[in-house]
C-alpha cells in the first residue's frame, strides 16, 4: 500500500458558518484523506502550519443517495477533522500554504 504524503492527507479547509464560529475557540476544520488517522493528521498540521495541536476529532460523512429528475445519484462521503490548537495560536486560511 502506498504511504500517504503529508501534504496529500489534508485536502482542504472547510469554511462554513459553523467552522468560523469554532475558530473563535481555537478550532479549525479540514477535509482529510479517507485513510488518514488522528496521529498522522496531528503531525501533518504541525509540519504544514507550524502550530501546536492539542486535540484532533474525526467525523466520517457517509455517502448520500440523491434523486434528481427521477434519477438516482450519489453525493460522495468524506472524512473531516476538527483540530484544536494551543491557546493563542491560529491558522490563517486566507493566505494558503
């Protein structure tokens, strides 16, 4: 099995209303690779953004069945990680990597 590169394991940040409210509590939300686990996500975020990660929570979004004009289609599922940072630190998502 191919090893996941640390840049590839973190797909993109999720910027929603709920995620911006969570950013006030030093939490950031990322869409991550399906095979990534908590320890690799923690190491990769610390490498990429040079911050201290306190905790990582993972949520698996399941694939959903959608009907469009009488035809079945699927909305793909994904894995997202809620990363809690050390107090006083933040990740500026507008500048990019």
